[in-house]
C-alpha cells in the first residue's frame, strides 16, 4: 500500500487560510455602513447621500477632521418593549469615512425621507483660481514707459 505524505503542503494551506480570513475580515470591516451615493450637483458642488431609514437626527453624527468626513450612527435603545417579527432594517452602529479632496468643504447636512444628504463644495482660494492676464499692444507699453 502506498502512502502519500502531505505534511509539506500543510504550511501552504495554513497560509492560504490566514490570507483568506484576513481578506474576508477586511471586506466586512470596509462594508459595515449604510449604502451611499456620491452625486455631482453642479461644477464644484457635490452631495453624499447615505441610506439611513429608521434613524433619527440625534442618532447620527457628522464630523470633519484632517480632510476626512466621518458619519457615525449610534442607535438609541427602544423606549418601549418591541417584539420583532421581522427586522430587515439595519440598526447596528456604523461609521462611514470619506476622504475629502483638497479645498472641499462641508456646507451642510439634512435628513430627508430616510436619506442623509451632506452638501459639499469645492472652493479654491483666490491665489489658486485661474486669472486672465491682459495683453497690451506695443504702443501701450511704450506710452507707459515714457
């Protein structure tokens, strides 16, 4: 009877399992928050829209720190005892992070029909805005020099 020794392959399999578990954990960690859209409303005006059905204003927090927009949701405990038959709307705490581009500022936020809308605007400083340089004719430059 022939036996096959698989011990040399165990290390490879263990490494693959570790890599796969890390990959699954990182995907789960990235996608724990509500679904969102990023919309361009006009030139240099944008909106981030997060689906937060069932969430109240006092359960949501929006902060901006070091160019990162952070939206957190912390559900408050139910005031009365509720017996759930089916619970399909997620009420788990969440945190969504968005890296803001340079010179993009948060202008405001509002909660409309279960959608949190965060208004953003890109405002360039005057020094960075393109400016038009008038071109003088050769006779104008000679007159100014005299």
